[in-house]
């Protein structure tokens, strides 16, 4: 478990950007890891746990019902699973379409909850990835904020898988600038979920408030 060195790297990146490391939350990605690794994360003070797969996440929640954690759903969500996830995750990072927004709204209304979400934006415009394109984000946001059982807290993106720091930086900066252009007094979009194990320092330098870290914390996944 590499929590201490990761925290040091986040602190250094935040300092380079004139930010406080306290403004950056680590979402420890436990996808593909046994529950024991999640318990290790909690022991290190990492109380935000991220899961990509709905069934795996629900299984861990059932196995650890009194977990002192905040569960995040960070993977692509199919509309037919909306009813399984509302109220079970503190934040859904992957709202990427109007149809999914409507499915989450219906499920949240039925459950009597207000579900916090992030809009996933495909800043890199990569055909193989999910997420609304940047020019689609304003319409998606306008639709989502009008739904009474959804609360849009910010934006999320996944940078292209490249070692080119300039590409990483351009992606994260574009998300931050998009957020700034969309934010209003009533919807400040304070959360920027961006940065993973290979690029989180650049993301922090560009304004990330959440970084989704798996391999750099836990090592390679078992599944």
C-alpha cells in the first residue's frame, strides 16, 4: 500500500500550482482487488473508494455493510442498472447522456433520494471512449440540472492513455476551462474528477479536486 508516497507526490504537485493538497481528494480505485485491499486503504485514511463494475461494487458493499467509506461509481453505467446504483454511491462520476440522466432521475425518484453525479466529458474526443463531447456538455448539463432528483457536482474526464505530458495537460486544462464556462451561482461544478495513476500529478497541477488512483496505490490488479 503506497499511500504515503502518493500523498507526497500530490502535495508537491499542488505546491507547484499554488494549491493546498487538502483540496485534492484521493479516490482509491479498488476495482479488481479483494476486499482486504479496501480495508488496507481505510487503515491508511483513504475513505473514498472507487469501483468501475456495478455488480462487483454491490458485492463488496454487501460483504462489508458497515464500511466507514464513501463509495464512488467511476465506470461506465448502463441505463438498465440505474435502479441498482442510486443511493448506493456517494457520487456517480459517469453521467454521459440525457437518456442516462433520465434513467437515474426515475430511479432516484422511485427510491426517494437525490443522487450526486458528475458529467463525464470525452475531452480527447476518442471514439473508443464514453462521455459526452465537449460541445454536447452544455445541453447535457442543462437537462441534468433541471431534474429534481439529480445534483450535478462537477465534471469528470479520462485523458488519452499517453506518456505525452503536453497531451495530458491540454486535456485536463480543457476540462477545467469547460467547467469555468459552464459554472453558475446555482451550479458551481466545484468537483473536477481527473487524473489516474499515470497522470495524476499533471491533473493536480491543472485543478483536479479528485484523482482516481488504483495501480499507484495497490499495484497491478488481480482481475
